[in-house]
């Protein structure tokens, strides 16, 4: 009997690949330096039963309709806005993601951005590297203390809660905006659910943890951004398209807020060059889940989802 083929659009940690090989699947991996092009993906995966994709692979109707053998799209990310999930469902294809396994890593990075923005770490590094440090000075790079600050979490899901727990440990008060109440996060962190406008108005630090979909696209628009406190800090480790990036850049330029930390962008991987000119911006290359631990667990989970579905069992973490 022919082995079922699993096509992976990029090299991922070995652990998942080994699991698939051990189970007898034929694993084919795209090894090009750049992102795989749609046309090549279709050519190479046309006889595949499973597709393992990255968040940067747009898996739309066109691609899905050219892959007749497909039973599962296993996304190597918790976000799945890169996949036309509705169309996959119509075609009877299961879509899975990697929740839980990257929560702590992404929350760690969010805290790193909060601290770096509060304490102007990028400006400090720059100053030292450019040999401009002339000695201790009372007003050198004054930042903001975290204790007693109000942190507003937009989206109190797994990552939002993990950020709230960390912020609480730094002595912050937590408020949040979410579709539903998160009683467990409220119990652990004392967080209070508020409206989005109230959160924007009352937070010293705002951290975004919502998925991108038709309801959240541009949710944090000009009107919402305008509500921010004069000295606010805003952090986005979710998806660039949930925020009006151009307007936020204008606010940062005019020092209307204190700082912003970005791990994600509206036109990723392109970054608006204006953003990179600003001292009050910390910009990272979408590395929220980039720890050895999280990436190994993600690799294991994408493989386990494929194995489950191709063996006729239920997937571990379906999204549709
Ligand atoms: C995801 O998995 O969706 C994250 O954006 C990775 O950092």
C-alpha cells in the first residue's frame, strides 16, 4: 500500500518530523530559502493527505481547491487567520492549530516588550553601542515603574491570562476586555472586565491578545487609540491587522503616548520604515513563540494532529 504523504511547507524542529516518519508516512519538506510560492505548493502537495503550514503561508480557496487528497491542514501556529477555514470545512478538511504549547513563551516575550518599553532598553543599548555613555546622570533615560500601573489586556484567553499573571507579579492592577468573562484569570489576578473604551482610557499599559478575524480586524482604530492616556504604552504580540498601525505611528511620532512594542505588523514581513525611525518604538521580528521549548512542542503537536486525522481519529486541537 502506498504511504500517505505529508507535505511540510518549511523545515520545522525534527521532533515532529521523526514522529511522522516513525508512523510510516511519506514526509516531504520544502527546503527553499524563501517562502514557498502558491504554484509550487500546489504542485508538490497535490497528492498529499496532510499539509503542515506556517502562519506566513496563505492557504486560500485557490490552493485548497487544487489539493484533492487533503484531509488535514495542520497549522504550525496558534493563529490561523492565514487559512480559509470556512472553505476547508466545506471540503471536509480539518484545520488544526497549536494552542497552549506556546502560551508561556509568548507571554514571556510580551513582558519583555512591556519592560523594554517602560525602561527604554533599546535607547540604552543604542547609547552604549554608539559609545555615547558619558557616566551616570540623574535624568538619563528616565522610564516608568511597573508597580501600581494598570495593565489593560485585550483578549483574556490563554496568552492574555499568562500575561496578566506575570504583570500581577510586578505589582500591576489588571483590567481586561474580552468577549466572555474569564473567571479563573479574575480569581488569580484580581482582573476586572471592562468595555474596550474604558480599557483604552484607563490603562497605563495595553497588551493585545486577540486572534485576527473579521470581527477583530481594525478593532483598535483611530477612535480607540485616541482614548489612550498621555503616557500610555501599547504592546502588540497578536496580529498587526487588529490595530490602525498608521495612526499609531502618527501618535508615536508626536509623542502623544510614551512607547509601543511590536512583534507583529500590518504588512508582515514588511515593516513601515517610519516605525523604525522612532526612539519610542521597539520592533521585533514576530518571535513570540520563538523558544526551543515552544517550537519543539509545536512541532510535536502539528505531527500528532496529522497522525490522529490520518489514522481516522479525532484531532487534538481542531479549529473547525
Ligand atoms: C502564533 O502562533 O500565532 C504566533 O503568532 C507565533 O508567535
